[in-house]
């Protein structure tokens, strides 16, 4: 556990006796407060405000912040930004026929599998809610190839052949030009 001495005051005590030591530092007195619990609470609040409680993936709010950062980097580097929108068709039927617990498991597993397709860039996957995910692919030199590769990986990894229920997937989303000035929808 880390100790956060953010609330610490230090005061100096000066000699007040008339002598050569007058107005010279005599001692320091420090008072500190451990605000570890406060910092832990702030971290929990930040996590809950920026991540989906079910999948622990970035939520819509955090996605907006990530998009701003990635778009700015794409503009600076003159590269392309692309997004994939992954929607699990007929997800409502899972909840209705198998129950919300199974539906939640399906969403968590979908998020895990989509994130696994991106490897180190897994923080670029967001769960927008219900059965919708967004994958952000930024700083791309060859956007079309990378989009097709990731989309294919997602479709392959989302195959639930061992399940009694199968989901289909759609993909599509906006893509910026190399200067990051325009966004157009491609599917």
C-alpha cells in the first residue's frame, strides 16, 4: 500500500530570544496526514466514471477522450484513424431466452475476445452499452488493410461454434483522412 503524504505542512520555528540567534531557524515542525484512503476512493470513482462496470472496458465517456487523443496524434503524424463498430445481432434473444446472467457472460466474453485481437492496443476497445463495442484503430499508414485484418480477426474470434447460440456481427464506422480533418462512414 502506498502512503500519500499530499497533505503535509512544515513550519519553521524561529528563536525569539534576544540574542545572536534571534530570527534564525531553531526547529522544523511537520504535520502530515495519510490520505491513502482518499486516493484509493478517487481511483475507484475514476474507474467507475470511465469504464463499463460489466466488461471493465472504456465506456462512451472514456472513448470520447481516447478518440480526441488518437485523432490529435493522427493529425500530427499525417496518418489515418479508423473505427470499427461491432454489434452482436439478436443479443436481445439471449437475454430473453437464456437470461440476463448468460447475456452478461456473453458481453464479457465478447469484450475479452475483441480486446485480445488488438493485443497491446486493447485499451482502444470500448463497450458502449448493451451489445455494442467500438474498436479504434489510430495512426494507420495502410488503414484499409489494417481494418480488414482486425475485422477478420474479430469475426474469427467471435465464432461461438461451441455454443447453442450464435451471434452474427456487423462492422463499420467512421474513418478519417490522413490529415484527420474529415470523417466518413464506411461499412
